[in-house]
C-alpha cells in the first residue's frame, strides 16, 4: 500500500516568522474551496493542532520523529491523511532545528525528507530587502535532500517593499508563491507556554482562523501551491492503524503483576534496554467495553489523537469530561486519563469543584488505573499555588519563573499501569511549574538524558509524571492500561 496524498511542509528560518499563520491560513483557504485537508504539526506541540482543526474540520495530528521514531512518521501521516485531497504540515522552530544534540532528528527538514514532501519557506521580511535572497538561497541549498519549492513573504510593509523583495529573489531560483501584509486581525494571544489554546477562546479563535484563511487566499498563489503539493513523492507502506498496532506487538502471556516499586537502578538500565515490556500486562481480546474517562475542556487541552484511538482499539469506551464544569466522573468510569493543559490558569475553578476532586480521589484510592501527564500531575497534587486539588499525591505544585522544555530519554523505574520497570520510552517536558517533592517512593521515570534524575509518582493504580509520551511508539501502554481497568 502507498500514499500519494498531495502535501506541503511549511517551514521557516526561525520561530516567530509566521508558520502558524501561513499553515493555518492555507488549511482554511483550501478547505473553503471544498478540499478535504489533512492538518499536521511537526514536533510535540499541542496548541497549533487545535487551530488546524478549526481550519479543516479534522483532527490535528503531530508528526514527531523523536517521540515515535522516524519509522512511524510516514505511517502516522498516511493514517491522518487517508482519504484527503491535500495535507499541510506545519514545521517546528527553524527548518533545521531538531532534538538537541541529535543532528537533524525531529527537525522540520528531517520530517520533510521522511514524507518526500516539498517545503514552502515562510520568511519574515519586515526588516530586510535584498538580503532576503541570501537567506532563501542559504536555506534552499543547505541540504540538497530538502526541496524548497517556494517562498511566502510575510509581514511585507508596502507595494514598494514587495517589489524590492521580488527583484532580489529573482536571482535565488526559488519562486515567490505568496506575499502577506501585516494583519493584526490574524494575531493570536500568547502567554507563558505559547498561544492560548482554541478551547479557551473558541469564538475569537474561529474569527482569527477565518481571517488567516482570507489573508492567505488573497495573498498566495493557491493554484501554484497545490501544483507543488502534487509533486510530492509517493510514500510506500501502509498507514498506521491502532488495532493493527496492538495486534502486531503481542506481549508474552504473563499475568498482570502487582504494582509498586522496583529496586532502583542507579544507571537506569543498560543502554540497549528494550521498550517492549510496556504491554506485559497480557492482552485479552476485548469483550465488553470498559469506560475510560479522559479529562478535557479549557484546563486540559493537550492530548494526542492516537491515544484515544489506541484505548478504543484495546477495548475502552472513551468518554471526555470537563473538570471545570462536571461535578462527577462519567457513570461507570473504570480508568482515568488526565493529560496536559493549563491547570495553573484555572486553579481556582478546579479547586472550587470539590465534588469532582473528591470523586477523582476516591477513584484513585480504589486502585483504579489513573494516568496523569504534566497538568494531570498537578491536578492530582495536594495543592496548586496554595489551592486544594485532588490530594491523591502528597505533593504540592506551584508556578515557577523557570521554563522546563525539551525531549527526554527515560526508563520506567517502577511497575505501573502503563509499563513494567525497565521499559524505555522517550518523552517531552514543557512547563513553568514545579512539584515538590519531584518524585514519590516509587518514581515513575528515571530520566537518562539530557540529565540523570528520577521524577514522577507510582502508587496503587496511579502513574503521574511531567513527561508527555506518545503511545503510538509503544502501543502496549494502552493495552496494559485497559487490561488494568478490567481487573481493578
């Protein structure tokens, strides 16, 4: 099986050049012309895909060669783009910026090569004229395996400025496919971790996305961009499928182990340790569904679409609830997943919802599986910025001036509802909060790189950590979690 979906990768020389505006605007402009557009984002970013989803009416999906491995980028792309007329992939940071110390790994350029996709370079032209030619020439020639098929000039000041830029680029050999003026109506507000998510400003976000689409439609050569997208190479191999991913990684038929601390390994396991232990809870073909509640709403907006798909394929009925508004967990909840988001912004409202906090505490106390990442970790703490939370963990969280950001290479230190001790996984941290203490008696992870430390909590059925992981890289995580829901 192969994928020939037309596709473009939207890159830039650096962050702040306008990738999100252009990528989202292209998605909206093509969708308004009746095309089924598949939206994608390079890297672990959760916020941009929300705007992509508004523009296209489809789930925004991430393509992360670090978290999932390069071998899954093509299959995950084909899964998301199946049946579409066009795919638009928004890059991350500068085009050649990837995982620190890992060369091109997980960079926009790396993903473009894996997808055999042409690149459109978005350049902030606000403070240059003739120099733009040197900049574009450098990016277009740096890696001959990356095909820069055109440039979109952003923040162009005037008609005269546009003429100067076009004259300079005539000698660069890269066609100008669009020119965008400064447009305040397409701006989206930011705060301590980037753009404000769509779920927190739905009406305003809809207007902003519409403005992006109109600006791109007026300023870009959509026909030329579509022709460029159709020049992408054919991708061989089947698209990713949650059920097939579970079936292709069957665990040994071992019983569900008792959960708790494993003897700490000061070295966090050998360098060659396998990650194949995550599913060793055993896999039984799903019979009746077990209900798994997943936190959503404005305070918990960060999740990968593949997580819910894997849970469903493993035999779960996934039900989303809003901890800001719902005073009870969904009826029949057997497991709970609380992903990332901004609980620090909504600490007062989360704290005020005492009935739900007590319900979460009671579920955890019963031994039911609870998987919490970052925001979920904070919500399970005793308090956050002095306000009572669920009290599942004997720890407190608070805002910090320090940004913690980056990829992590980690190994599970304790048997949990997600993995057995010794399981290797890659994760990502992105927060301006701290939790004290940073780990419990049974830590969740030993972080191997870029530093060596232990972090997170494993107790009863709870696995809570700052690390965001992508379960498509280790489908056994979802299977193990659902099996624990059946047996707890």
